[in-house]
C-alpha cells in the first residue's frame, strides 16, 4: 500500500490528466475498431490497435504518477520520483510494439486483395484527428506545467495517434478517389505511420534516459538559481551548481560563497536562509543542499 501523503496541486494535475488520457484512449479504440471493421479500413483497424496499446500505457503512467508521490523514506531519501522515467521506458516499449504490429498487419494486408474503404470513414477520421490533436495539446501543456516526463510521453502518444490517423485519411482518400487498383492505399498509409511512431519513440526515450543518468541539461534553471541566490543577505556569489531531476522535482547541490571571516554558525544560518528562499521562489525544487565556500567582500564571483 502507498504511504499516506497529501497530494500537491502539481500531483493532482498530473493524475487528473492521466485519467483524461485513459478515458479518451478507451473511446478512441472502440470508435476506430468499429469504424475500421464496418468501413473496410485496415488503416483504421491498425489505428485501433495503437489506441488499445495507448490504454495500457496510460494506465502505466497513472501508476507511475501515484507511486512517485510516495514520501521519502529510509531507503529512498530523495523520494520515488525516478519511477517516472522508468515508466516512460515502458510507454516507449508499448509504442514500439504497436508500430511493429501495425507494420506487420499493413504488409500482410498489402499482399491480400480487399474492398475499398467506405467513404464515411473519412468523417470518422476527421473527428479522431481533431480530438487527438486537442488531447496532445492538453496533455503536453500539463506535462510542462508539472515537469512530468511520463506525461510528456503520454502526450506524444496522442500526437502519434493523430499522425497515424492523418496517414489513414490520406490513404483512404486515395483508395476512394482512384478506385480499383488502389484499395491498399490505406495499408501503405498505415505502414508509413508505423515508421513515424518509431521515430517519435526515440524522441521520447532520449530525454528519459538523460533523466535516469542525471544528465546536466538544466542550464536555464541553473542560471535562475544563481541569480536568485544573490538576493539572500550574506551570499557573495555561487560556485558549483548541480541539478538532477527526479519525477516532477529538481534536486539541487549548490556551492554558495560567503565572507570567510564569518563563524561556522553564521555560515550555517545563511545556508538555511538560502535553501528556504530558493524553495520558496522555485516551486519545483526538491532537496536543496548548500555547501558554503569562503570568500572575500568586493570580489567578483561566478
């Protein structure tokens, strides 16, 4: 069982967004599957397969977000936020799997004669494309607000779904307009979409890998921390500043320069003031470790 902990507004936003994705994906999978079956569209059926995998990946994201909000404990002093990029890896695995299935089914269907898709499937696809693009924009905005890598992966699931639907729309349109001999156009469209999904999978995987490896790509935040540190009385400057992301929080190791003639007690008090000030000013900071360095008044520091 998860330990009891009051959810922050950021955590509530992330979890509510994942519920939005789950409900939307269930509806899309049903609509696409039925439209593809009755409308003779293999591209729509392939689309339904991807949406079905999206349901499970969104459930994984929800699990990851709920697990990540567990409080720090003896074995996890920095909390449980690292579950997020691990969940992202699983989401990417779902994306790659769905892309491979779509490609396989498309190749099989290209080799098998079948009927031209029904024209009304284009209306269904138009609605799907619009909804998935809206879903992408909603989820990507929330992922940026919450700094959630798994939500960002979920957002790209929506975008890749929209892309496959666009490809299906083009393929079905070609099959309907040109008629006999072009029945497999929507299958080729689905095959093209699978390649695009694989490309997006890499784009999602790379930053999540960087998060697990504690890659230093938070230059803007480092600059902001350095500037705000100078607002604390007694801080002459800053030296080293290392940041690592865990879940929706950023953990900071900062070297602050103070007057070398201060007592240990005075330096300790400045460190606490600086820590409290930074966490008050920057809501997404987690642990902040301040190391005090001796310096002299009047000197320029980085």
